[in-house]
C-alpha cells in the first residue's frame, strides 16, 4: 500500500519541489531586509546547483537570544537538529566526539529553523504562497533589534 502511494507521488515530485522553491523564494523576499551585519543569514544556493528546500534554515549568531525574544511575543520556532549526528549516542561506536567536526557542529549552535515554515505547499507550484506571515516577521525584526550582542544572553 505504501509503495503504491509513494509511486503515485513520485509522478508529482517535480511539482512538489517547484512548490517548495516558490515558498522559499517568498521567504527570501520577505526576510531579505533582515539580513546583513548582525542580521539573519538566509539559505543560499551555489551557482549551477538547485535546492529542494526540505527545510528553510535561517541562521543568526545570537540564535538563543532571538528565540527568547520571539517566545516572549508568543512565537515559537523549532530547532530541528540541535546536535550533529556524530555526537548522538547511536553513533558513538564511530569514535567521533564533540569537537571532532567543528564545521559540522557550528550550525547546530546558531541555526533557527524558521519553520517548519510551511514549505510543503498545497496545490503544487501554481498555488498562492505568501511567504513569512507579517506578525511573526514584525516580531522577528523587533527580536533582532533587541537581542543582546554576541557573547551575552
């Protein structure tokens, strides 16, 4: 049963991916003015590559302060992968420990997962995707202004 469901979905995969890309473009447009020094770092795609946007990860060096400021306004964001895989107990047998892969570990300390932002569009690539809701976007702008400088919580 599951195989048949997935087989049928496979035929729509390109449409699903284009829908996610459309939503990601709207987020980029809607959050673009919050980037720059001390601001958000949005996902980027290297020239010649494409992204399917399974998630839309937003980075900020003062992630925890920004999350707290948003939470104070009733907006909760999710950090889906707070620990790198190599530091999880299920992979201890591989011999990697914290500090072994610093480039891999760095994002987990500063990534906001701005959503479970709705990146699973309904209605395919032609559907109306509005990007980041205005209320959370305004709160994010305020949180970025009020988050203490790096090094302080």
